[in-house]
C-alpha cells in the first residue's frame, strides 16, 4: 500500500511517465479494435517498428549534421518526433495505396517492411553510437524522463485522434467491417480508409516516441483480443478494450516501480498473462458447456 500511495501522490516524481502510460493504455486499444476488425494485426507490429526506424534515422542525422549545441534532450525529442511521424505517415500512405489494390499481398509487404526497418535501425545505430543509447531506452520501453511539454504534446495528439474516431466511428466501422456494403451505400471507401490509416500513423508516431514500439504494439493488439472474448456488442468491445488497457497500464507501471523493472516489458508481460488466463477460462467454459 505504501508504494501505491507514493505513486498516487500529487508530487510523485514520475507522474508524467505514469500519465503517459495511461494515455497510451487508453487510446491504443481503441485504435487496435479497428486493426483487429480489418484483420490487419500485423500492421500493429510493422508500423511501430517502421516508426522507430524513423526515430533512429532522425537521431543519427541530428548527431551527424546538427549544430553542436543542439544535442540536448529537447532538441533530440523534437527531431525524433519528426522522424517518427515522417516514417509513420509514409508507411500508412503506402499501405492505403496497397489496400486499394486488394491483391492479397499486403501481409507479405508488411513483413518485408518490418524486416527491412529492423535491419535499417540496427545498421544506423551501429554507425552512430551517440544515438544508440536514446533509441535503446525507447526500444526497451523505459518511460522515465517525460517532461511536461512532452506529456501535453502526447495528450493533445492522442486526444485529437480519439475525437475524430468518436465523431466518425460509424463510418470507420462500416468501411472496416463491410467495405462492400459501404460501396453500395456510396460511401467513399478509399477516402475514409486513408483517413483511418492516417489516424493509425499519428497514434503510432506519438506512442512510439512516448513509450516505445513494444508497448505500442502490445496495447494496440492484446486488449482488443482479450475484450473480443467477452464483448457482446461493438460498444462493449471498445469499452472493455479501453478498460483493460488503462488497468494493465497502471498495474504494469506499479509493478515496474515496485520491483525496479522497465515499464514497457512489465505492462506487456502483464497483458500477455491476462490474455493467457482469459484464453484458458474461455476454453474451460466451452468444455463445461
């Protein structure tokens, strides 16, 4: 209880890190529901990795060509944000174009992009050791040094994504779940898909820079999959996914703080445990029936 009181105290030293974790835990599962509905779960793996490659490239270029006095935390964070957004946007635009073709090779292209992005990140950081430490902290999900400005930026962008998804949720669900019906109803499917993919890109770009690719992928995919086992309506699917994301984000942060663990792996490991338990419970219930 002492640890819990310490975390909930107004003057808690890592409160910005906690709030960032909760923000990502609330928004990423909502975005992930659309990925699950579209059967594009692998995008949740590839896109964070591509975004983190943008971070690696931006940091390396900043070290190689940036002014000597600009290598502080604030400047590095701004450069990394540009890299994450730039690569995320390029990836989702390319994905939207490929999705229009419907040639059945999207998964193969995503797999190729994931492998190439991983290799590019390693090669870049091998030639730029100065940027390696920052990138490794990000990759491991060590959410520690979050400034007030970074928290506000993360909140503003993710709140914007959430607002657009809430206002247009019916159309997004239609084009995700039944694009053929959407075409019959004269809904511009391509335009709405592009908008949805851009929201994916913004969410991933912000989340990767805030908490790293591991926790971004984990919270985009696992909470919707857990919620899908219990939800009986689309509304319940969104609500359960969000609740699971927020609760496990807080519990993961608590475990990481109490036992001196990296926040990202602790939260994702907890999600994995919940997923295994719910899978076992579902299997047992079906056997009993």
